[in-house]
C-alpha cells in the first residue's frame, strides 16, 4: 500500500512512490512522530496499531529525545525501555 500523497513533505529525502505503508512502517512512524503535525499524527494513529508505535519508540535511535519522551509518557513506557533515552546519540569518542 503506497503512502498518501499528502505526506510527501515529510519524506523529502526518498522517492515516495517506493515507500510502502506496511513494509516501511518503522521509517514512517519515526518520521511522522518526529515531524508530523496533528493531522499526520491522526493518520498515523489510524493506520498503525499502538503496538507498532510502541515497538518503534523502544528500538529507534532516530527519534529525538524530546519526541521520544513525549510519546513514552503518552504510552506509559518507562524511559529505560526507550533506546534513544537510554543511550546518547553521539559516540563518546566525539565528546
């Protein structure tokens, strides 16, 4: 299933015609949680199950800490279970 055309601005770096709603769900969830407005979030919540969103939140290192913290609170996920809240984004050799 292709991604709706109205979501094109959120996928500026890829050919949207190759993005599949189910095959690329983690990528889509990450991008819309991070950059989406209320309209895109509504689409996201209607399209994906909470379990898909929660799993993405727990394993993603592409979501910023502020966004991850918000959604962790929303879903009642402990911060220790969210990868980007546990580990720094940059490797310690760059400090």
